[in-house]
C-alpha cells in the first residue's frame, strides 16, 4: 500500500484522503433519496401534460396534471366544469395554485393553477376546463364559477357587440 504511506503524517494528505473518500461515497448514489434508485419515486409523481394536449392516455393508478396560467387581479380564472368525468375511469385530485411572486402576495402578480387527476379504471371519459376572464364571464371568483358559461352581457357603455364566449377545453382521457 504505497499510496496510503504518502498521506501518513501529512495534514494536507489527510485532507486529500478525506475528500477522496467523500467523493467516492457520494458519487456512487442514485441521486435520489429513494433506495431503489428512483424508480418508485418517479412512478408516484404525476405526469404533466400540456394544456393543449386534449387527448390523454393513462394506466390505472397513474396521476397526471394540467397547469394553466391564472391571474386573480385581472379576474382570470379556470374551472373544472360539468359534465364531470366518469368517476369509475378518472377522478379529480384537486387543484394547487402557485403565485409567480412566491409566498408574498404582490398586487397584479399572476401564477399557475395545477389540476391533478388520477386514472381509476379502464375506459374513456371526458372533462372540460373553462377559462373565464373579466370580459367573458360575470360573477366569477377563484372559488365560484360563473352562473352561466355563455358570453357576458353587452356592456352598458354603448358597445355594439357582446363579449366573446369563455374558452372551453374538453379533454378525452383513455385509461388502458
């Protein structure tokens, strides 16, 4: 063991040895806290789908998310609206809002709203997300969808045409 004797009695050598051992110990791991190398952990994370990807295929037990931009300060909201998906095929696991400004609320700051779904059993179902803005829906709030999903009434300021209808995105989910 000629290499070990080089470091004996030297402070610099001891530091180099310690650094080498640390590098060996940390360099051999999987990069996750999961002892199986990450395979179980990755499988439990929801799959993120682009909002415009309206055809989703999933396996039973798989979770997936759809994330949309939302800004309450401009009365822009998204809702999961009826008809609800067939609960034997797909269930909603809720929504989570993340502000662009972090933990501190900032006037005018938007954020992202993430809808999470879980595939339950084999079959095909549909659901719809409704996108309302202050010009397309009246009476909407973050928790209260508008009473109507049609266009807003014509403003009383003399505008000649009614506001446009809110955007609706219908998703088809197939569980294999």
